[in-house]
């Protein structure tokens, strides 16, 4: 029998998920956080460590959407295999009998077609295990469970994991004011990472919307671990949680926060409500002092010459053809504006459509395909000379 102390030192396998295309950015930060044996895979990065490394990942990773800790992997050619495999886990090491659970599932298999059914079989196996060993069945809470489980069935194998934070990490807690088309926080962090920005040189977003790119850049520059902003991480309610260890990690992260003295992140938007939203969100994120925004049409902005300055922006993009037609002249003008007034800048644009990218009429030095909420997008890099 292993006690709780030795259990906490047992080797674990984790998988941090991210938006498709953001794997390289996530891999870089998993390495920077010194999480063990990182390996990029499609849709995320696998790493190894002990239970507390999952908490550390929640505290430090910016690009990750969820952190999963693997609980079991077993053959699941039939529903019975799935049930028996899920029932073979010592569940009271994962959650308490009186605690709530939710099971999410993803299926890519010819043996199992419905993710809802897979989730139901796993949930029944957990409930039956608790009834047999503790005489109670845990209840289900799909909104805010104590333990959120994830069953991934690929062909005839199931990987059963615990969602370490119990929720998506995109909820940083700073989005107090919204605008119509905000970029996801984790994707914004990935875009900042992919630009290779050094956290010191000037940074601009002339289509800033609710400020996500500026705020993620500011948090990175100030070395703010995002887990410091959030709370309600479910691992803090589950067996084996070590409050002293978690507080130690948080204190170290707090001590490492260093707002850069001279850095100003500049933003603009033609919509005054967006500018106000950016101000409020930046304030809520604790980077209000670093971010300066103004109401401005990007076509009228003449930045001070900024050799080595980084532009990272997400201009409006049409999902329908009609929107694209309307937006083409804006992209066309911005192509000229960047060419004439942004010499020496590294301009990065997050765009959805190839047609609009072409209207821009600048040749990208490089681009990264990314997926934003199911929509194929690209981050293109232009060196303006
Ligand atoms: C896709 S949104 C940017 C979203 C932003 N990245 C965020 O996370 O909230 C595009 C923004 O461009 C702004 N915009 C549209 N035309 C503009 C122009 N000519 N100059 C400046 N901003 C403009 C819109 O008001 C909108 O807020």
C-alpha cells in the first residue's frame, strides 16, 4: 500500500492542450518552466513529473488551455472493457467519496461512436467503484465539479485523465469588459510567444479591441505567472493537495514578478468602447501602468520610428465573403501604411482569410497556421524595411 506522501512522489504523465498550431509556443514555455521530458504532439505537449508539477503547470503556462494528468490507459475495444478499465482505478486517491465529478470524453474510434456514451460508462464505473468501496455514489456536477475527468478513446485504447485545474485556463479573470470579437487569451499568449518579442522593446497593437494581445504581452513582460491571477482550481479541493507546497510555489512566482520600468505597450482602436474595455481589462490584469491606449484609426497612426519594435495585431476579419469585400480596402491601405511608416518594425498580423492577407500586398517572411475557435487562421510576420 502506498501512503499519501509516497503517492505524491510517484511519476506522472501530463498532457497540456493548446489551440492547433500553438504547439511550438507551448513547448517553449513548458521547457522554460522546466517541466520534465517535454514532447510536442498534435494539439498539445506531453510532459512528466510528480503530482505537484501539474499545479506548477497551472501556475506558469500561458498557452495551455487545460492540463491533464493521466490516471490510466487501457484497452477499450468494447463498452465492457471501458467500464472495467475505468473501474480498475483506485478512485479515492483521485477524489473523495462525497465529492462531485464530471466526465468529458472525446472519441476517435470505430469501436465507440458517441462521446456522451463513453462519458456515461466511465461515470458509472467511478460511481460503482465508490459504492463498492465506500458505500456512497459521488454526484455529478457538470458546471463546477471537484474532479473533472477526461476520457480520450483513440481506436481501441482509452486514456483516462484528471483535468488538473478542473477548468479551462483561458479564464484569467481580467476580462471585465468585452468587445464583439476578442481573441482567446491562450491563443493571444501563443501569438505573443511566436513573435519572439523580447519583453523589453516597444510593442504596438493598432487594432487592440479588448486588449488581449497587449495584456498578454504585458503579463509576459512583467513575468506574472497567470496562476497568480486565477483561483478556483479544483486540485486544491482534491486528495493529496499540499497547501504549503502550493503557497510556496505561489510565493516564488510572486517574488519573480518584475514590471519593466521603461516599457510602454501602445494600443489603438477606432471604437471608443474598445479603448475603454482595454483600459479596464489591463487594470484588472494589473498591467494598467504598462498599457497606453487611444482612440485612433490605424490608417492615421504614425508611430515614432521603432527599430526593433514589434507590432502584433488582429485586424477585423470577415467570416463571410461580403465582410471580406468590405474589409479589403482597409487591408490595402494598411499595407501602404506599414510599408511607409513602420520601417524597422516587425509586424505580425493575426488573420483569418487568405484573401485579406493578399489584399495587404506585403510578402510575409514567415507564417504560422493557427486555429481560432475552429476557424483556420494564420499569424503572418512581415519585416518592414
Ligand atoms: C478582431 S478585433 C480585435 C480583437 C482584439 N485582438 C481582442 O482580443 O479583443 C478588431 C478591432 O479592430 C477595430 N478596428 C476596425 N477598423 C479599425 C481601424 N480602421 N482602425 C483601428 N481599429 C479598427 C475594431 O473596432 C475591433 O475592435
